[in-house]
C-alpha cells in the first residue's frame, strides 16, 4: 500500500471521528441527562480532539510523491 493511500484511509478515520463527535454531542445535550450526559460529552470531546490531531497530521505532513 502506498503512502498516499495510507494517508487517505487515516483521513477517513479523522472524518468518522468528527461525525461521531457531532452525534455524541447532540445526544449528550438533547437526549441524555445526568451522568450519561457527562460521559457521552467527554467521549465526544475525546473523539473531536483525536480527529483534530489526525487532520493536523495529514495536512502538515505535506504532499506525497
């Protein structure tokens, strides 16, 4: 597998983490209450941070040859 394809799949993981974070934040704020709301909120923000790190890596690693 080439480096370009690997970066593409890693960026897909970042996008999936972003969508998971959005869904979990919506659930946390509108559907859940109490401890479950806090737990899903923390999980959502962890996914958001991981997605940001992945996207930062992909963007700043530069073009592939």
